[in-house]
């Protein structure tokens, strides 16, 4: 989730397989009822394709009376992609959106020149224990679209294309893979796929995308004779076709796409190709120049000191 307060994750082992350029060990932090593992940005690389942040939340049980409460906070220069494996979170934003997201659906929020949003558990769900497990990713916008209008789209789970082939279940959340193309319209060339593999099954990953990485959500996989367990981000070497073998039942996510045209600066919830733009966003949030979130105006996350 976008409230993660931790530092960058650490580099893991140097690549053991020739297909793997880097293994990233996420930095994790305990947020009470659940943990968040942040795999991007890392010391190297900062991005994979346009993906500049990768947060894995849970799995967790949120006890009755509690829930998710991410107060309103701002973003510029990025798009957030929220995708749940389990549970529910209600997204509200300064455009007037109020949208619950449930497993398999996709919330895409384009911040552009500025948006404010909150993420909370619905009141009716707080009476009982809740489960939560999912991803929130940030996609850095192309420089030409950083100051564009903010926007929000929701794509239902039933509209995400899916392939079931023996022991492989593949959902293409964004972009195209194995003949499937997602209806989610992204700001630049982007790949995001969710795959579940039974032990002994293989998932081939083509070389058509410039940059690619595999995140092991659960289980154990083997690439090039080396084994990798859960909560590892494996950055693949460009240009190689890779086969991911399930050494045990495994759940993986594939991300990637075209590299951006230049570096990006990240500070708190702000992303930009220009440092001065981030400074302006800091001042705008501190002085109340961002729009409010209808239905969620009583509190907010202050600018970090």
C-alpha cells in the first residue's frame, strides 16, 4: 500500500542463473495486523520497465473492529495499480470516485498533475475479522504525461483474460502475454501477469518486453537449475526467453515493459522527472492546494518532516 514508511529494499544474492540479472530481497515492515514487503524501488534497479514501486501486502487477518485505514494522501507523476488476491479495500479519490476493489479486479488511478486518494475497509466489514492479501504497484508516467489530467478506471475481475492450461492458471492484468491481451489501458508499454502453477508445471516468459521481473508470491520456483522461494523479485536479463518451473505449487507475478525515456525522482508519494516539480508538490500539499476527497475529509496524512 502507498503508506509504506520503510527504506529501499536490499540487494539479494548476485544472480545465480544466467537468465537472472539480480535477486531483490524486499524490505518488510509490520503495520500491526499485516506486513508489507517492498521490492521496488531498489538500490539497483530503481525501476523494471515503468514500474517504480512494488508493494506486497499480507496475507493477513484484520481483527474485528479494525481494518485498513490509509488516510487521504497525494500523488503526482505516477499511476497506481491495485490488485487483490483476497479481501476488499474501498478506494476514494479527489475526482469523486468511491470504488471497492475485490480479488481479481484492477483499480488504475492516474495521478498526472495531482490527485488525492484514501484506502479503507468498508464500515460493514469491520464487524467481523477480514482477510487482506494483494499488491499495489506504481507505474511512473512518461514525461509527456506527467502533467496530464488525473483519471481513474476500474476493470472487473470477469473482464481480465485468463488461460487455464493443465496446471497453469494465467491472468494477464495489463499488457499482453501468451495470446491474451488485457483491456486495462496503461500510460506506456506495460506487462503485469498473475500466474498460479501446480508443481511440475512451467511458465515460459518471452523476450518481447524490454525489461521483465518475476515476483514469487508463494511457493518455490526453479529457473536455470536454481531454486527461489517466496518474497523474492527476480530481475531477468533482457533478450532471453525464460522458463519458470514450479518446484512446488507456486504463485508468481510477472511485471515489465519498456524502459522510460529518462530517470525518475521519488520522494514520499511523488514521482517526477524534475526535482523542482516534487518541491512544488510538497508545498502544495503542505498549504492545502490539492483537492479534497469527497466523503473522506476529516483527516489526512501530513507531509513527512
